[in-house]
């Protein structure tokens, strides 16, 4: 992989990882409601799940998702349903005490599994495989470059969003700020779900 391709990879990784999406929105909301320590399970799960998704796409499973429209529709429908369910739960949380394990818990396993119903994650993985890995004579070497770069960006972007949520945590305890913050985060999730409908 030459430096131009690596630069293009870094630009794509930055744009896709740091733009708002299901993962970054959930990282922000989880840290704002439960603190950074509690959100870390999800923050670590995102790069793990995403790397597993990239491995599957590089192994050819991604081609199956593209070739079988019904499978893509199922992935999309599950992702949309999950985002809408979490948005509904989030929009009802008005105090830090109400954001308990039963209401806003998204742990490691859920974070990993979310990647497999996140159409944005699938599109990015398929783009990376098609643009940087598939059909190249040094495909394994390229994968060894792409995977750690994306793993780092997935972790860094979710951690950055979670830090913002954690910093706002004290400020959000006054009045109805947390309720309106959570409703704002819920609205972002609903907009993401709406975007997923058209993809």
C-alpha cells in the first residue's frame, strides 16, 4: 500500500469514525447518563465488533449481504428497530438515577452485536474491503494495515464522544437538562434510523 492509498484510508477513517452515528451517539448518551467508566464496556465493544465485521467482509460474507437483498433488509430492519427502541428508552430518562442497568444498559456483548445490525458499519467495511483489500496480490498485508487503523479509529471516536458526555454529566443534573439532552440524543438516533431506511 503506497502513501496515497494510506492517506485516503486515513481520511475515510476520520470522516466515517468521527461523524455522528449509532455508536458515537450511544457512547455519548451512555457516558452522560452512567459515567465514563460504565460506558467503557460499550466503547471497547465497538472496535471489537467492527473488526469482526471487517474480517467477515474480507472473508466474503459481505458479498453475500450485497447479493441477497433479503439479508440486507433483515440487517437494516433489526438495526432500525434497535435504534428506535433505544431512542424511546433514552427519551424517557430524566434523571441520572433513572438511567440504571435495566433502562439504559448497553454492555460489551450488545456493543459487539450492534455492529452486525449497523448498516453504516457494513457499508464502511464493504467499502474498505472493495477499495483497499479485495483483489490485491498483497491482500493479507493490506488487511493487516487496514484492521488496526480502523480498530484505533473506532475506539478513539467513541471514547472522544463519551468524554464529551461524561464532561457534561454534572451540568446535566440541573433542572430538566438531562431529559432534554437525552431527547436530543434520541432524536439523533431516530434521524440515523431514518437515514438507514433510505440506504
